[in-house]
């Protein structure tokens, strides 16, 4: 049952890849700083710390779904992950942190 749910969740997430939720008007029940803009995340040291913790949790959740559905998982070097998210955020500060992390996750091991 869990594997079927995980696979369904992964299929949903992957199908949304070309246009993340903010781009397609899909309503996602986002919690925490992930629903805020990259500019908000980078505004203060406190927000950066909160965002880093959120990134680790979201990334772990994505890896959990990937593992449960026997999909490859991108790397888990936390410093490299946050650095890549920061780069993506610098390119589009108005995007949500969740969008930046999602797109980083998809591209992380393709370089």
C-alpha cells in the first residue's frame, strides 16, 4: 500500500516537472518557508537557517518517495544542495523556495 502511494506521489510530482505548481496554478498545501519566495529566504540569517532545514526535509521526502518507488536518488551532500538552491534562487528570486528546490532536485546529478 505504501509503495503504491509512493509511486503515485512520484508520478504526480514527475508529471508536474516541466511546469511547477506556481507556473500552472496548481494548488499545493505548502507548509513553512518553502511556500515563500527565494528573496524572502535569503533576506535574513534566520530565514536562511529556517530555509536550510526546510530544504533538508523536503529533499529527504523526495528521496524517500524515490527510494520507495525504486527510482534513483540524487546526492545528499547538504552543503552542495543548499549551494545549488542558492544559485537557482539568485536566477529567479521571486520563485518559491519549493520550486527552486524541486528543480535543483531534478537537475542535481545530471551535471
